[in-house]
């Protein structure tokens, strides 16, 4: 902003007009400068953060692959040392000799519903609606929240357990029949491998070293 050399009271109308115009231009320039700096800082932040996320994601993927591969190798060696063939299991744990660290490896089936499942899901919804919507909205809301699609637009096959448990408690045989039909629509589409690391704390309790590997 330009420095004012003459008091406004001593300025002519033309000088006042020019002074105000200069003030306006200076303020506009300051705002543009601040906006430009903000955009530059924002883009630098996002670029750095996105790059770091990608780097750490790659490192986590490598860590997961290494952990599972090495754990499986050691598991097989453990049996070979005894002259035996390694048993195929869904889960196993490796511990250090001091019992202060351990790693678990899990193999879990990936479940999905076939195209017929939606028929039984909608039937179950209708049954709960007819029984509870008018007199127990909390119960109806609970079931309705369970029987919804996930972020990928699919129904979660694990919802069967929750619905079946609730139907058993209610003693509702018709809903149980539909749940059993829904169970027949569940199939295994593949397997997923998971690994977790634990370290004992000062109180000798196992603490999970939490890293979100499930999406990798």
C-alpha cells in the first residue's frame, strides 16, 4: 500500500480520487498475492501428502507380502526340521524365544451372495417391517440397518449371523426359514491373507501394532 504523504484534508478532489483508487489497487493486489500463495501452499501440501500416502502404501504392501511369505517359509521349516510335512491350516502364530513378540497369519474365505439372495433379503425385510415397524421402530431400524448394501453396493454375507441371532431370540420361525434359504445363496469367491503383529507391553499384555492391511 502506498504511503500517504499529504493529509486527506489538504487534498483536492482529484487527489482524493487518485488516492482512493491507488488504495483499492493496492488492496486488490494484496488479496491476489495472498490467494496465489494460498493456492501454492495448498497444492504443495496435497502433492506432498498424496506422494507420502502412495509411498507408505507401497511400503505396507511390501511389508505384508514379506511378512506372509517369510512366516509361511518358517512355518514349513518348523515341520521339515522334525521330518514332517507342514499341515495346511487357516491360521498360525510365530513367537520369539523371549515370548515378547508374535506374528499371526490368517487365511479367510471371501464370501459373497449369488443373484438370488436379494429375493430372500427383501422377504426378511418385509417380515420385520410387518412385525415391528408399527410397534417397535427401534427393532425395525436395527434390522433395516443390517440389511443394507456396503460401499461397493453389495450385501455383506456376514449379516446372516446377526439376522439369524435376532430371529432365534424372537422365536420367529418364518424369518429363520428365510435366513436358511439366504444361507444357501452364500458362496466362497476366493481367499484373503491377513497378518498382524503383537508386542508385549510393560504389563506383559499383548498389544496390537495396528496397521490397516485389509485393503491391500
